[in-house]
C-alpha cells in the first residue's frame, strides 16, 4: 500500500494533537506566565476531560462509523483550544497560536474552502472569548487591538496552507497516475515478454553433422529479437534470425508475425520466399516499424548455407584453420518497408569445422558503437574459435554484460563437422 503525501501529513497531525495536549498540560503545570492570567486548574481539568473523551470516541468509532468523520475531530480541536484560551486571558493567551494549528488541520482535511470557513468560525469564537474571558478588565488592551493583532493571521494561515494542500493533492494525483501508468507498462512488458519467449525454440535441434548453440539475453525493456530453426526436410535445416524495431507488445506481436510469415512462405527460391514474407509483414506493420531478418538453409552433407539477408547484420564465418573470421556484407531492404522490395539469394560454402555465426545488433551495440562493435565481435570469435560453441554464449554474455542493456543480445552458432 502506497500512502500519498496527504495521508502521511494527516497521520503526523494526529500525533501532533496528542503532543499539543501534553504540551499544554506540562506548560500549564510548570511555567510561570507573567504576561497573561492563566487559570491552571480549570485548564488541566478541561484538557484531561477532552483527552479522555477523544480516546473514548476513537474506540467507539470502531463500531460507529459516523464518529470517524474528520469534522468531529476538528470540532474537538476547536473546543480544546478555545477552553485553554478562555482560561488564559483570551486573545492575549500564550496558547492562542494553537488556533493556527487548528487552521492547518482544517486545510489538510477540507482544503482551502474548509480552512477559510474554519478561520471565520475561529475569528467569531476569538472575539466572544476575548469579551467574556476571566481576567479581562478595563485596563487591558482594547479588544479591537487584539483583533487586528491576531485575526488577519488566521485567514493568512488558511490561504497559505489551503493553497499548499491543493498543490500537494495535485502532486499526489500526478504521482498516483504515474504509478498506475508504470504498473500498466510493467504488465504490458510482462505480456510482451511471454509472447516473445513463446516464439523462441525450447531447445536447439539435433541434426547429424551439425553442432548448434543459441544465446539469448532479453533487454531491460522487451525488444523484438527472434531466432528460429525450421526443419525443411530430413537433411535440410532452415535458420532464422530477426530483429523487430520497437519495444513492448507491438514488437513481440511482430516477432510472432515474422516467424510464421517466414515459415508459411517457404520456397526453394529463397528470394521469392522473402518477397512473399515481406508482403505478409507489410499488412501488420506501420510506417514506424520494420523487421530486419536473415533466413537461410544449411545442408550438413554439402556444408552449403543458402540465405537471404533482409537488412540484417552481416553473417560471420569462423574458419577452422586458424580462426579467421569472414563476413558477408550483402543485404537487401528490411521487411515491412516497401511492397516492391527485391531479395536475392546468397550462399556461403563452409568447410569441415567451420562455424556459421548469426547475431542481432544488440550484440555489436553492447560491444561498441558503429564498426567498433563489429570489430570487437570479430576479435571475440577469433579468441573462442577453438573452444566448443556451447561455451561461446556464456563468454559473450559476460563480455556484453551491462547494468542497463537497452537491446536484446542474440547469437546463433552452427558448426559443421
């Protein structure tokens, strides 16, 4: 439960009520007042009586809801202070400033209007008390002077605290709205994360002649990375890696659309296949969204990888002889940009022990900006070239680890035997 500022202030003022009661009792009992006539016994008896009645009403309020109304508490405050002021020289009372505390309480509970009404009521009560309070005689300062010296400040206190209360309430409402928006955004991100995770393979496929490893680390905000393995035939494996622009549920839904568009559009002509997938994705994207994707098929027998790159990061091949890293920089337009985009099939011939590496820009962005990220990835692959590809993922995640990574980190490694 999150308490707003006004609730906290109300709790503080509730505690302040009891602090004031103790203050009045202690000062009345121990302090010698020379500038005002203070009748100690009536004040002490009255304050204790009101305190007992207040405690009793608090217990009774557990059963009687009408006793919980702040109006009754405010009336008790006015009665308490008025009795104390009455028995200590009226407006000349050293306890008269407690009326300002009552005005502050009324402002917190009832706002500016309530504070002004309370100030007006206290002004009338003050005048009456000053006229009839014990000890006030013809030698005292004129009541008119007392009124000018004190009453305007009741209204000034009401105006200031009432305005502050309005401002605090507005800030509380704004904070509450922000918390609700944040909670809704968190729920949206949770839904997006579930949608995105549902599109990822539960495990890498097992195919004779191939070793396959996949690494995925989601961003702080759910992005739109996808990798997928699709068995085209018993001896031909389809591989997809894609990156959807944007975050949240829209990106996660586009991930799903991309996955099924590529699967449903499969053709031996990979260029035509990607064009067909582009048409399907155009139907579900807006002007601000697009998908970069690389789809290919790998044959373990021939070690050939045929692919189409739709605006995605260039693939890399780690050669078995010394760890040389080769890149293929050809790419066509991303999916979802234009209906007349053309896509051409490319191919890479792998040798025994070579490793095909596919990745998203979250990898290179985490390693460095621009070409620095690509060069650092190339250097990383050379360093780990002789290690099992099952260990590459953990090393990559340690290398790209950051407190607030803004994009998914996804890499697929396929080593041919």
